[in-house]
């Protein structure tokens, strides 16, 4: 919690490999124990089923998990290697500022969630530019788009977010799963689905 709250969009993580032309070559559930060097951390995205939040009306029932809220809803790039470049300066946690400002790379679902927030801001902007209503409450919108235009998401079908032997959840597979949700939203294709 709060990811399992039915009032939020839960964001999981992915690993990402790009082609030399900067296109997506492959993507899997973020799990640094399943990828070769330099992925050496014991870190991964999360997923699973709440023990106390009921499944919201907009989330599809999965026979084995139909009573409670499932997370994540979507998953985007979260791996700290190579990660997101940030400027480190005095006062930023875990930044060595002895040499002044430096560039470092960060990751995690704490980096993935702002990426999704940026996508939502762009969808709001597109709707405003076209005189359409703002997307509003995003989780039901994304589940509806996934049902009617599944190509608007990169389906994450490989990997798991299990990093400890005693935790068996969760593996990716075709369609919605407890490791990557609906998959990675393709922002431009989701934007094309916005209509009044």
C-alpha cells in the first residue's frame, strides 16, 4: 500500500534492451538477479495481490485472484543499470558531492512512476489541444484501452520479479499478469485512443 489502493495507478518495472537505432529490442520484468552483468543487484519490481483491498470494478477478474486488488497495473523501465541520468548535488541522497555536481544513474519503480505521470500529463495536453475531455481517472481508461486496442501496450511476457527463494510471485506471461500488469503503455498509441 498505497500501490494496492483502488484509487491509484500501480506502476511496476521492466528491464529494457535497445537496438543501435534506439528502438526497443527486448523487454522483460525488472529483475537484476535474472540478467547478466552489469545487472548484479538483488532488486526487482513488485507485484501480487492485496490481502485487504477488494478488486476494483475496472480490473478484470483472474479466476485464481478475482477477489482482491492486483498490482501492478502497468510496468515501465525501472532498471538502475543503465537507469535514468540525474544531476547529483548537495543534499541529494546517495550522491557523492565532494567534487561538486555530478551525473549519476538511478532506477526503481520510484523512477518508473514519474515516467508514467509524464505520459499522463502528455495525454492531458493532447486532449486539451484537441478539445476532448481530459482522461480523468486513468486506471479504468487504461484497462478499457487494453481490452479494445491491446497493441497500445508492449506486452511483457518474460521474466519474474522474484528475487528471494522463499517468494514465488510473480511471473510475466501473455496479457495481464501480476509481474507487469497490462504491460508497458506506448504513450503515443494510448494518446490516439483518447476520444470524447
